[in-house]
C-alpha cells in the first residue's frame, strides 16, 4: 500500500478549489471579463463570420504578447499544425520526427500531409523531446544526400507557388533504413513546460530539418525568456475549450519570417486574390481562418491572460508545497524556463499506485487522468519507426494530471 494517503490529497484539492462537495473538473474556462460584451458587439454588427475587426485585433494581441513577427489565426490548433507542416515543405512519403508522449493532434497533422511520424524519446524533467535522444537517433539513422532544387515558376501577378524558402535542394537528410526524406521535426511543450527547444533547433539546423514548435499547451510559457512557439521558424498555439485561454475552438500560427506568415494568411483564406469585385484564387487554399465571433472571445480572454497565469502559478506553488511532504512528486517547471502550468501533474511511484490513485480520486468526484496513450502504441502508428523511448514509457506509467483551473 502506498504511504501517501490518497484521502489527504482529495481533501487538499477540495479545500484549495473551495469545493467541499460536487465534481471538480480538470480544467475549466473562466469568462469574467469582456467576453459577453464583445460577443454582443459581434452579433449587433452582423460580423460574426469571416470578416470583422476582432480577427485582426486578436492577431495583434498575440503578436504583441509573444513577440513573434507575424501571427495568423486558424480554426483550431490541429489545422494550424497541418498548415505549419505544409509550409515546412513536408511532402507525401516524407518522415516527420515527433515525440511519443503528445496529444494525438501532433501525429494526426503529420498524417494529413501523407507523411510518416518517427517517435523520439522525451526528457524526464521537461516531459518534452530530448535533444540528446534526437541527436543519437539522427546519428544512427540518417545519411545526407545531395538533391536537386525544385524551384517553381512564379506566375505573373501571383503569390509564389511554394513558400518563400521553397525546396532549395542541396544536402538533405534521408532515413537509411526506409529511404525516406526526413522533412521536419515537431517537439511539443508538454502541459506548458518548455522543452529544450534551442538545442533541438540547433541539432535540426545541422541536418537541414525544419522545426515546427507545438506550443498548443504553452501560451504564457517562456524558455530562456523567449515565448514558446517563437524559437523555431514556425510555432502553433491552441485555444480549445480546455486550454489556458479559449475561443471555443481556435489556433494560431507564429512566424519568424513575416513574408512566410503573409503567405500562410493567404492560404488560410482560400487563397483569394484581393480585388474589389473579381473572384479569383491562385492556389489550392484552405478555409482555416477563425470566424470573427471566436476571435471576439479571444480578445476578451487575452485581456484576462495575465490574471489566469498568476492564478495558475499560485495554484502550482500550493501543490508543490503540499506534495513536498509526500512520496509522490509534483512536476515543476524545468530550469531556464517559466511554465504557464497549464495542466498540473504528479508522478506516482509505479503503475499500480497510479491506477489506485485514478480510481480513488475519480470515485470521489475529483477529476484526474493518466497521460495520453503513447502514440506508438496506437493502432494507426504501431508500425512507425521508434527509437529508445524508455523515458516516455517511464512517465506514462506514473504520471497523473490533477485539477488545474485558474482559481479566480
Ligand atoms: C490542444 C493541442 C493541439 C491542438 O488542438 P485543437 O483542439 O485542434 O486546437 C495540438 N497539440 C497539442 C499537444 C495539444 O495539446
């Protein structure tokens, strides 16, 4: 039997959330600001859909908050990841490296490009991709081969047919065992805790691999004082209902290169050529733009973000102090980083203890859950190439998320 008394943990959570009885969810949104006012403005003006001032304002607010060069709103984070991979020149049959410990959206976006995921282990302290394991996998599996440039002809009065950086050819990485090109790498900042993103970008640059930062969970998290999602060339945020702020459903692309961001904006709006009356499209575009009504919610939520982040840090501090007296470990922000503590997590001593904890807390109306089933164990990805993933397996057996809503 576990030396920690799970009943004490349940009482502590109930007391902290000032909820002596009834259900305590894992993460709830908070609408205490201008949400209703902005939604009403939207409805009164009839601009609820693909045109309206809140879309531009929301992009500006995110640009300013994260310090990115260009932010582009999307209907959700999964679509934003899909577009980020297309813009990273991921082609059918390519391989894309990611981590086995992530939410399904990361791996699904790779599949939407008809590319194949490769799973590289995480670090135990960050819960995100391990640069050391990444480097080991690349050293063992990759050969660099000379390829020819595929520069497409630019049509007159048209945007370029491929992203500004295009397929420039040159030395490219190929997987020795599958013969496929390795096009991109998607590390993820798990539960808002930043991974060692600078080292990952550095390694990938050496191999000519593009990096897309899945920062869906880490709005308000910083790595070495830089906002997550702005360290690689492209980053992605999510505003799903359970994230730190919500737009109902929504996502955002963050770009280092402004020109690439403008090209992305064009693609998310059906690639329509701007004109007063002519209706012409110069690409296969996507209807990935966020409606004004969702952006209205986003603007109101962004105003509240500093308050949410403060409340989440206070909650994490309370949890940390409480769990320091027990044998289970509270997961704290890694060194060199500031976490938004989106979802709080603890590590139990083993899988059996984890299962007992999940059973007891959920029976008591305190919502807790184990981490996502590792991607390589899912039927769609069980044949995917996978390095040594012992850290992800260790974490998956022990980690449990505990209630994390901002207490305001
Ligand atoms: C939430 C999330 C996404 C995007 O999800 P949407 O619901 O499509 O906005 C992507 N990756 C990770 C890791 C996430 O947690």
